[in-house]
C-alpha cells in the first residue's frame, strides 16, 4: 500500500441543485430546507451528501469503512466549492495481510459561489503529504485555503484488503 501516516488526500466538489434533488430522492430526506431555495436561490445541501467527499477519498484506497463520525458545523449551499481533506492518522499492517487505516477529516468552503460557479462533477484527485509534497514527490499547490471556512469535521476508519 502506498500510503503512510501523515499523508493527506483531498477531494473537491461544487454541489448543484440537481445533486441535491437526486440525493433527496435517494435518501428520502425531503425536508423543505433542502427543497425550497433560499433568498439567493440556493438549496441547502444535505449533510450526508457533503460527507460523500470523504467516501470518495476512501474509495481511492479501497477502504472498507468501519466507522464514520461527523460534526456538521455550518450549512453548505449549492454553488459553494467544498474541499474535504483527509489526514491519515493510522496505517497499520495486520497479520492477515489487511491494513487498518484511520483519517481525520476537515471539510472547508473554499468558494461561496459568488465569485464563480464550478461544475458539480469536478473533483480534485490530489494526494499530498503534510510536508507539502505529493506522494509522488512533486510540490503541492497552494490555494485559497487561507480564506477557507470549516463546515464539517470528522473522522473515519476502516480496513484495506
């Protein structure tokens, strides 16, 4: 496995009204706050839809999730760009050949949607070390993270076969 403690992986997305409507149908959560636009014409994104950014990261490493824990700190609306950062805190080989992994998660609003709109299907496949270099040794890019606002925090753990 090519991951170590301290490695960081990210995923980004701008959720669209279509994403929210599809998740509404899938989840059955039809709360008015997800279906009625606010005064700016935006829909409130479901918390668990936002959390799918972390599952995208887990999927890259074929993690079979065991536990997930989230604290939803601020609302996320359609048109806002969200970045999930997972920092791996545990990577431990087991005797059975599997690898235990755990990660701390931070979801940040990196664009409020007022400056520019992004496609709802964009994702950032960057995986980077805490030191600022990618796993492959190249330098990581600095971004608008200095102005980011934390919207969700959490953690997950699981097993890689």
